[in-house]
C-alpha cells in the first residue's frame, strides 16, 4: 500500500466512523452539552466536515468550498467564511441546525472527497499549494487537518455519546 492508498482508506474509515456514530442519534442527543462550555456533537460533526471541505477544496484544489458554492452557509444561517474555529460558547450553544441539513451537508462533502483523492498521485503529496507556507504540502494537509483533526473530533463525539450513556462503535 502506498501513501495515497493509505490516505484514501483512512478517509473512508473516518467518514464511515462519523456516519456510524451520528446517524442513529436524535437531534436532542446531538445537541447535548454537559456544561455550557462544551461543544455539541452537532457542532463537532459540522466543524469536522466544514474543515475537510475547506482543506480539500480551497487549500488543495484551489476552489471555493461546497459550503460557499452550493449555498450551505445560507441554509445554516451562517456567514460563508464561518467554520467554527473560534466560536464562542454562546455561538456553539446557538448552533442548532436541523439534523437533515447537517447530515446532507456532511454527506455531500463525503461523496466529493473520494473522487478528489482518486486523482492524487504520490508526487501530489509533496506539492506545496501556498508558497508562503513551504512546509505545508498536500500530504501534511491531508494528514494533519483532514485526517488528524477529524479523527480527533470523532473521539470527542464518542466521548459525548459516552457521557449520555450511549454506545459507540470502535
């Protein structure tokens, strides 16, 4: 297995993990906050998908993210540039999208990304999309910001499910 095959497999596993964890949940379970300083499952899921959308489209492909192009930000009542990073506790608490819209956005991102990854080559992983950040090549973006960041939040989601007495799939 080469590095590109590994990335494809890991992204597939990541998407499947998010789906397994959140699809059976009610909106109430997705909005659970043990304290007013805690993220919700809904917020974490959106933030992970939104970050993946930004890194794949804007940073790697040089295109606008689906969030903007397809008008998802309007459906969610947020600015096109919003991604959740830096949200206040109040903003996280106010983030209450309909589950159907949240899952539709995630599914849309998750259906596009494998196609983009299928076009990657080993040499592409070494490309630096932004010369102002010479150490941030495509391989590092995929490893740190798409996979690492998202698996981190998948763990957060599993923790929040556990606090609610809900099982999670390993």
